[in-house]
């Protein structure tokens, strides 16, 4: 929930190209998975560039937690859309996604060479830096969004419940209950200053996008049955995966595996190898779709298969974020919505806190040296104010060096 003077820094020079360049740098340096990406976005757009306030950013994250699809990519699209309309949303997605999509496509076409060329220690160092990035995001958001006993309690309870019930459904239920708790517990000030998130798309366009989303979700399976075609089947499988995934990119794994492995489009060994390498590249985990498309045993494969699979899995996110944001901004102005968002934002802090432990901490911190490296990375980010890309490179190199001596 937003309060106080607006912190938004408006610039008439921002255009789709500017948005693309900003997100391209993030797409080249944002390691650590979807939760870490939210930390990178907050540091870049709230703290450094001041494109929007802490409250507006938290509200956007809360909305994307409700929607199916990759939350971090949808937040990026929403940021680009608020800055430069639909072209900005496309530019944000392209800048953030294309670097890892190209890497994963090249990996699929030269798997043996790439796997041998990437040191395991450097990969582990990139996982360790994710601990620092997420810890920084949790601390920063908690300072602004958990300002009293009730909010801290909601955050702590949300973290505990999600760790005990680690499913996408558990996250949705926690957010819903937190919204009801917010309505019950919080009374927004009548003098509250609303920090706007400008959305240059009207409701008519939003309705059209939502209708197109559901039309494709229902129509593509019908088209596959009526006109059996490998190309259409590929689009349908990846569109459905992108439409039905809640809780982040990892949750889409069984949907994709069921789509491509049983039909022998991709072998199970190749599938698992590609999924492992997806952890080593920056950007969204769902660029794993490009790897699968490029790895197909029969056409469409190669660059065409990668492009079709990648676009198909992200189209639902575009349609949903463009379809919902025109309705979201007016809702945020309601006193009841603001009270609900106070609870939801506290719950989001709890979700990030739970994710800091599992999977971020559990897959990265195994020995004292790992903890020490994560601590140094956190100090570098929070106190030395070093740019995240430099900290990421430093941790990757340090992880490789530690693997040689420990």
C-alpha cells in the first residue's frame, strides 16, 4: 500500500528503446531465479531510477502473484507498459528474455560443448549470489511494507504457511487470506496520497486481451483435434503451459515434460540437462522453452522451434498483464482495496522470506564458505552499493576459485 509523497520520477524521454536497453542489461546480469529477479527490479526501478514508488511496485508484484504465468516476467512487462505502453511491455520482455533465450537455443544446438565449458564452481557461485539478492529484497520491502505488529505477523505467518504448504495453491490461498485480513485489520488514512501506476491502455483493450487469452486457451486444443498438425500442436502445448502455471517457472516443469517427452519430441536426458543449464543463465527460467523447441527431434526445431516455443509460452503473460492492468489501477484507489493490499503486500514479503530459505538458500548454502560468500555479496549490495552485475560476476568467479581449493 502506498503512502506519503509520490516518489515517481517521470521523464518525457523514456521510450520503448530506452526500456529495452534497461531491461537488456538486467537480462544479461539477473541470475538467481524469479524471486531474485524481483529484487533486481526493485533495486533498479524503485531505488535507483525511481520509476515508481515502493508501494506501487509492491502492488504490481501482488497482482502478478495472483495471475498465472511467470511473475517476474509479468512484473517486467507491467513496468515497461507503465513507462511506454504496449511497446514498452514488449521491449521490457525482449530485453529481459532474449539473452537467455539465445543462450539456451545455442546450448540446445551444441549441448556437449556448452556443458563442458561452464565450470560447476561458477554455477554454484551464481546460486550463492541469489541468496544475497533475495535477502536484500526481503529486507528492503519489509522496511517499507511491514511497519507495525499486524503486518509483521501477517508476513511471518505467510512465510510459515508457505513453507509447510509449498505449492502454487498454497501461495494463492495465503494471498487471499492476507487480503481478507487486511480489510479487517487496516483502516487507510483519508489523507492517503495515491502513487499512480500510469497505464496507457483503456479498459476496452483490456477486455479484448482477456477475451483473446481465453479464446486461445479454449480454441487451440479444438484446432489441434480438427486439424492435426505438429506446428499447431507445439503452439498449443506451450501456450497451455504458460497459461496454467502458478507459482513461478519451476512449477511449469511437469507440464512441459508431459508435453514433449512422452511423444519423443525431446529425450528425458536432454530435457533434464537443459533444465539444469537453465539455472546457469540469467533471465527468466521459462526460456527453457527455447531450449526445448530447438532440441525437437523433427521440425519445427532449431531456431524456428525455439522461436515458436518461446513466443507461445509467453503470449499468455502478455495478454493477461495488458488485460488486467487497466482495471487494476482504479481498484487500487479504493479504501477497501488499499486495506486489502496492505495485507497482501505483507504476505508478499512473507512469500519472499519463505523463498529465501527454500529454494534459494537450500540449493546454494552447503558449507561455511558458501555462507561467507553470500554474506560478502550482501554487504557489497547493501553497504558498498556495488551494481548487481558486478556482484554477480564476482560471485561467479569466487565460486569457481573456491571449487579449486575447497
